[in-house]
């Protein structure tokens, strides 16, 4: 009886207010596919200020709940509900209208119903919601019908083993708010997948992202636009992709446009949004989405799936390159890359070098003697010495763990070293400081209080803990010698492929193992101590040699910054020239012609100094052709370390006239017309690299500047491939005769209006991928040569990938 009275009250109050206002709740919907047969139906309610929408799950006789209903016949034949309809968290408190404790929503509410399809031929799911909304004085009954279009499998699915790589990180929904008899507000809401950014309408020119743009087809004809498109507040942050402060949206965005009707018989508004989205590695080309929006929410909107014309069909067919051999590369092709094991051995080598420094070498006999003599028996002394060595290794292993925490918080924090000019400059300065420390002008040491305190505790505590503290003391007091070597290790691992934090752990573990081994081995075989050379001036000489090496390494980081920022002051010949000068300086030092603060007088040059000096002179002689503009300037043994051949003081760039291919990356010969590039490849019998890129694709530029610029990669692209660069974000309109509509195969028709539309569709159709950068290796006969790859910041990995394509091309040619 109470519920009947409540309904009567709602009906009367609803009738009273409907004449005065619109529904205070605006609904949108979307569908999310979970598997081949399971979907989520998502209902979103926007509730105006001071109004409430009530929960589905109210106690009996305490109000009118929100209720979702489905056609009983369709539910019986086509699908079934899985679980109950879940709703977002509401507010539970005493309600003045119903004088009872109720659960309700303010602002927004989301309802989600999971369903399972039982009829594979079903295309749509219809439903209805009945609800009440109230403020503190009155209530309104409302209802809304929904039609969910089930996503159909795209015709690009199974292009590479059955898994679609076509990304659609933004879902759009529309609604309409009626403001008066002839004024409306069009609302377009975007839901953005986690990790992706949708950019605002603000333009940043050629260096920034493509802004979100709206086009209203009949504006000025049947209606006028009132003001500009308004957008919800943006997130203004430093964008990693574009390296500038940019306004973008995460999770969701709302855009509104007010219109005023000229023709009151207008029922449908046709609109288009063109937008671009990026994550932290890649960007998708600008994508256009068309909307047909019914002003009354009930008028049937025209379907986009109109019959394709013969022209549409013919031009669509021309996009299919008929590439063969895709199945051969549906699994990941093994590519040689710098393994964690190689980084481990690099760290081990660094540890061996550190043993020969005056901070560590004298500690070996002293420490081993301490353990072998202090134990109550030789076996205990041996065990303690082994434990000491293990703890040295453990300390260096533990020192690498914080980098894993940093990497988990921001996976790019270590990789950014190779692409961030500021970080490269910082590393350059740090390495120069390390070098002058090795030269003996000052010492880098950790606070003496640290080692003194730990040493005191080690003596007092004893046992395993005391031995661990002794190992920690060694790490601290030897920092002035080991720190610069570890700094070089940090620099090399952040430039390596794969997981830099894991590589750093492997490198530091190798370093710690090399440092720890002597303390264990000499304890096991104490007679070996007699074979150790005595400490002396040669230890300082080792430090000075390391100082020259640190300066040479420092120059690499300065070169990275110069390449990324296009400063142009550290060209290849200047870089090599500085290395020549450093080599001459090192040779003069080894032959006793240069002195540093802590050097001992040299009475006679040792065999080792003379031998190493001759090797340095030979290396300088090898470098000298790199200063010339000849075929001998390549210096292949140093490939990838100096700036690339094209980054030269000379007019010619790696044998290619700088004006001939000025519009192509790095002056490489490239083609921007697909048919022309294929014809050249056939004529020269060379494999093709399709470079799906974009004018606003920053990671494309990073690949060109940091990977393609490496000498070995540059030479392969320049000499062994026909490069075809296809700009998928080119907004230049196609000629009218070349515009057409393309059936995407998922119930939608895409309008191909620009060159970018055409190339982006070509990429999606043939390679089941729509992200950039994206690289594909094919033969002139349209045979796949290698599994396509995207952003690959490691030059060695990319070089190996290119080489596999060449090898496969030669096999297929035979």
C-alpha cells in the first residue's frame, strides 16, 4: 500500500514538473567485449546539480528503484544475463522526500550488466531503464531505451595469427540537452583507455600533437553554432612523447556545442570529430568519427552502412597489397640482442679493473691475512673469508634494487637517458668529474663517518653480521675508485635494450662477483698471495688510464645530447678528433711525457707500459681516417659509438647529396609514393622497408635520430633497402576522384578523404596494426621478409632485425 501511494505521489509530481523542465538525468551507453561470447553493457547517468538518482537495490517500500529491463523474447533466444547489474558506489543516508534511509547517486552513476550471447547471429541488444530522480522538493519519473550494437570481427583479424593489433583506445558517446524550443546543447563524451592521452583542441604547431577538431556538417544551413566547442578541464603536464607542456585528457573528456535552429523541422545533427591519441611509446594517426545525433533522442538516425558504389569497391581493393608469407612470421622472430649475460660479463670486467686500483688492491692481502689468522682454526677462517666475499657480492646486488623500484614507478626513467638531452648533459658532467678524480686532482669519497661507524660496529658485533658490515665498509672506502667505473656501467645499461633495471642488476652483480672472488680464492690458496705484485706507483697509473677512458665515454653522452637537440657543434669529425687528442695524451702519459699529481717518478718504462702505449698509438692511427671524407672514414669497429657518417662537417652526407633527399629522414634516399618505391625496388632488385610514420610522431623522430643515425643502421638503410616513408597523419585532401568509402568490416564505413586516411587504412588492412612508428620488410614481389616491428630504441636489436630481412630476401631470391 505504501509503495502504491509513493507511485501516485511520483506521478503527480512528475506531471507537475515536466512542463517546467527537462529530465534531470542524461543517459549514455557503451558496450565492451570481454570474449567471443561475453560482453559488458555499460550505462552512464549524468545527474544535474541538487538532484538524486536512486539505486537499483532499495529496501521494500522505501522508494522507486532504478530498474533495467530486457525484451523477454530476445533474452530467451539471443542472450542471458550473467550475474546482477553492478552499480557504482552510492551515498546512503536519510532521504527527506521518503523519510527513510536510501541509497542514491549524485553527479554521475555507472551501471554494468554482463551478458553472454547464445545466438551467434544476433547483432543488437535492446534494453530500457525506468528510474526516478528527486531534489529536496519534488521527484520525476523517467525512462530511456538503449540499443547496443554488438562489435563484429574486423576484416583485418587473423592477419598475423588471429590476434588483432588494431588499437581503438577512445570510445565516443553522444547526448543532447534541450535548452529551449530552438536551442540545444550537443554533448560528445570520450572514454579513453588507461595509459592513453586524448589531446585538447589547443594547437601546438608542427612540433606538437594533432589537436581534437570538430566539424558540424550543416552549420549555417539548418542551424547556427552558438560559440565554440567547449571542453572539460584538461590535465596540463609535461608530455613524454612531445617533450613539452601539453593539455590532454586521461580516462574521459566531454565536449559540448550549443546550436540554434534555423529550421525547426531539423531532427538530426551530423557531426565529425578528428582526433589523435598517444601513449608513452606510440601515437595513432588522426582518426575521424562521424555522428548522426537525433535531437529528440527518438528519431531514427540514418545508418552509415549504406551500399558501397563500384568506385568505393574498386579503390578499396587497390589498398590490398596481396602480401604473401604472413603466416611464416606470425610468431616472434628471434633477433640477436645484447643479453643480460653480456651485461653481467661487462660488469665482471669492470670489477676486475676496479681490483687494480689503489683503493682495492692493497686490501686483498690485508683482509685475507686477517681472516686466515683470526679464526680459531683454518677452516673457520676460510669460511669467514668466503662469507666476506659473498657479502661483497650481495652489497652490490642490493645497491641495484632501488632502480627496480624507480623503473616500476616510471618504466621510462632509465630509458630516457638515451633520448633526453638534459640527462645526457648531466652524465657528461659526472663523467668529466670522475675523470679528473682519477687524474688525482681531488678525491670523491663518501662521508668518513659512515665507514668509521660501520667499522666500529663490525668489530663489536662479530659473527655474520659483523662480516657483512666489514664488506659494507670496503664498498664505502673504495668508492673513490669504484664509483666512476660503476657510473660507466650505469650509463651503458641505460642505453641497452630490454629492461634496463634488470641489466643494471646483472652488471652490478658481475661487478660485485669480480671484486669478491680474490678474497675467497686467496683465502682458499694463501700461497697465491706471494704471486701478487707489490702495491706501488703502477696502481695510480691504472687510475690515470681509467681517467682518459672516462673522458672518452663522457663524450658519447655529450654527442647524444647534440644529436637529439640538433645543436650541430659535435659533428663526427670533431668527436673523432677529440678522441685522437685523448689517445695522444694517453700515449704521452704512458711513455712518461705527461705527469699528474700523484704520479711516482719513472726511472724506467716497464714492458707493460710500452706495450699498452703501442696499442694506444695503433688505436689513434686507426682513428685518423675517420677525420677524412673518404671511404675509409667508416671505422666499422666503432660502429654506433661516434656520431653517424651523415652527421658530418663535409658537404656530402654518407655519399648522398644533402639536397637530393632533403625531405627524407637524415638525408636517406626515400620515396613517399608507394607505387614509385615498389617500381624502383623491382628495378634495383632490393628489399623494401615500409616506414609507417607521421609528421607528429615523436617516437618516429626518436627512431630516426637515435637508431637510424647509428652508422651500421644508416649504412644498411642507405645501401641495402628501398625506403618508402608513408605519413599516415597527412591531412592533405585527396583529389575528389580518389575519395571513397571503405568498409571496415565491423559494421562501420570509413570515409577516405585525405592521404593520411588512405595510408592509415592501408596499414590496418594489410598488417593489422594502426600504430606508429611501424616498420615492415617486404620484397618487391610483396613477400613478407620479417615480422614487422614498432618502436625499437636499441640500435643493435634494430640492426639485427634489418639483417634478418636481408638474409631472408637473399634466400627467397635464390
